[in-house]
C-alpha cells in the first residue's frame, strides 16, 4: 500500500514539475528538503532532531555538522549492516540526512531506506545542497576529535 501511495505521489510531483517547466534534478524529489539556513536555526536552538551524515567515515571524520551521526550509504556494501544502524534511530523525531552529492542521492537513498523500514515520510528531510551548501554559507564543521 505504501509503495502505491508513494508512486502516485511521485508521479503527481513529476507532472507538477514538468507543468511548471522544471525538471527534478535531485534524487527522490518526493522527499522533503530543508535549507541550510533552516537547519542552522534548528542547530542554534538546540531543537530535538537527529542529524545523519550519509558520507563515508573518512569524510565524516574530516569535517561534519555538530551532533551528526555517521551512517554511510554504501550501495556496494551489505545493506543489512546499514539497516541495523538505521534501526537504532528513533521513529518519533525529525531525521535530517545529508551527503555531499550534487543530486543528494546518498542522503535520499538513506531516507528512503528509513521510509521503507516504516519511518514516517513527514519526519524525514534532506539537507538541500548537502554539506557543500552548509560549507558555502560558512557554517561550522567539527572533526572527529572535537
């Protein structure tokens, strides 16, 4: 049932974008996005949400957004390992996922894994522009040792 509703929603969104002369240039456009400026406000207010960095451990260690947990979206690896990590996330909190992909593919893939596991789509958001946009705005990163 979920997949039928998701397919209908995706089709509607795609037709809507095409009618406006726009194309969906991000992965899974049916997922909600959050701008870096909005995320920064949530971080500054110490709002109650979970931030997930979908990049590999090396990139995470070299600089990530404060309080982000690292769950690598590795399509070539065993998906059960990733899903075990995802199961530890709370289902009753907003979860914001980011990566460093121009099309937000890794973040969207991880968010879709969460959705497929029963997480509410309204509680899942993708950082628009990913960590690249965060850095472009001069927002702080921390390294693994901080």
